[in-house]
C-alpha cells in the first residue's frame, strides 16, 4: 500500500511513500468560524468530517497512518491529535513558531527519513483543502509518486475555471510522458498571484494551471534543492537531524527554529527548482481560502444558495451562503455571506470575501483577542 514501484532509467526502485501534512495555517479569511484555537482545518465545512480529517481520509487507502507526518502549531496540536488518533503521536511535529511552508517541507522530509531509516518519496500536502474527486486525486498522487522516483519534483496543476488572482499559476512545457492515464509535462514557470489582466490571459491560454501547493518528490531531492537554494535553512536543520526521534528533539527544534529563515516553498524553492514536472488534474479542488470559495465549492440549491449550518428561509435570494445556529430569513438578497456565531455576526458581499482578513487585523489592533 505504501510503496510505489516504477522503472527509472532501467532500474526498478521501490521507495516507501510518505505524506507530510502541513496543518499550521490559521485561516483568517474564514473568520469568525475559524479562530486561533479552532482554525480552518478543524472546521466541518463538508459534512461530519473536518477538512483535516478529510485530508487524512483521502490518503489512508494509499498511505498508511504510520507514514503520515503532521506539522502544526502548538495551539492546534491537541485538536488535530484528537481528530486523528490513528496517526502515531511521534508523527506530530510542533513548530515553535510559524516560519512558512519552505522550512516546514524541509523538516517534513527529515522526519520521513528518520521514520523510515532512509530515503523516501514524500507527498507534501495541506490539511485545509477540499477535493471532490477523491479517487481521481489518489490516482494522480500515485502517478506523481512514480514520476518522482527518478529525482524530479512533481506538482499537481489544477485546471483553472476562472481568472483567479488569489492563486499562483504554473505554465507547462513539453509533454514528457503519460503515467497511469495522467499526462506529465515539464513545468516552465511559476507565477504567484498575478493581476486580473494577466490571470485572465493565463486562464484562457490553455497552458497554465493553478498551483495547488501539492508537491511530490524524493527526500534526497528536497535536501539537494535546499542545499542549493536555501543553504542557511539546510545547515540549521542539519543540527536537528541527530535529535529527531529522541527526547532532545523538542529542545533542539525550539532552539534552532527561530533562526530558520521564513519563506514560502513557491517563492523560495519552486521558482528556481530544477527538473519540475506538472500533472494537470481536474479533481474538484478548492483551497477554501475564503467564504467566496466555500460558496463555490459546496453544493448549492437551485438559486445558488449554500447552507453550511442552521436553517435558511430564502425569498428571492441568490448566491448567498448562510452559517448560523438559528433560522436566517432573507428577502431580495444576492451574492452575500452571512455567518452568525454566538459572539459575532458577519455580513459580507461575496465579491469582497478576501477582505475578511482586514477585519481580523482590525481586531488585533484593537486588542480584541477574545474574538480572534
């Protein structure tokens, strides 16, 4: 189940397949449901399972729980361990403080090697995305693991459905191969969060994909890329390596982590990475990064309204999301976000949902920690 075998350059290889789940984000754009002590990945936005639990559910037929590494923040660790008791406690790594996705992935690669006692192929994934076509996703992940055996980096590119300015884009190059029915292209260029005009062109050109943030590579490839592009991070983590899996792990990590440079994997590594492949997929993916994306991702009624929780009595209401603990009655509304919690009522135009984070920043400036 957890080994992927592929012939590479005439040699048959079989490396253990691990997943590194990044679960440290706070999800401020889904405030007021997402809070510091109950962040986005712990929310049940699509049924009885949280986004984090759905991420684990998608993996376990392919990757067993003991080969899943979860990296998170201290105030989220208890909630995550409670929601996934099948994952060994030793596989949860707590960041002393947030440093971005680049050092998290480097740390995850080291932890996978420590657990397996050698090199592994790792799928670097997030805990807070929604994927509707789960079987298709598993197939793509397995194909990516086969391609990554040769030492290349593989990313899953999402077929764009509109000109999104909040996503990064990947431009494909030449077709390299087809694996298990999935086309494998070279990746020519990564472009982070373009302006509206550029995004419109890339969404219609046919050779650009949304950057899903999902990467599959050998741990040796991770190490080589960090040594080449982020040598300071690689050097810092070398000090941690002997302590992994010992009683000193937490103390050493707490000491070295604040000095590790902050960085996003997209900017810090992928833009300058060598030998990157992209597998285009249509898997019903959403990063559910804002209330507008939740509205687009979840099933709606005939008028485009989404009920997350509570009860909604709509009259001449369209494109509206409701989450409440009571009946919400609406008349003549269109494209609105309504989120009602015991201490906060949010009313927001759907096309301005990205600005919810500004409300969180305003509360931080006001010292309203009880609402964050």
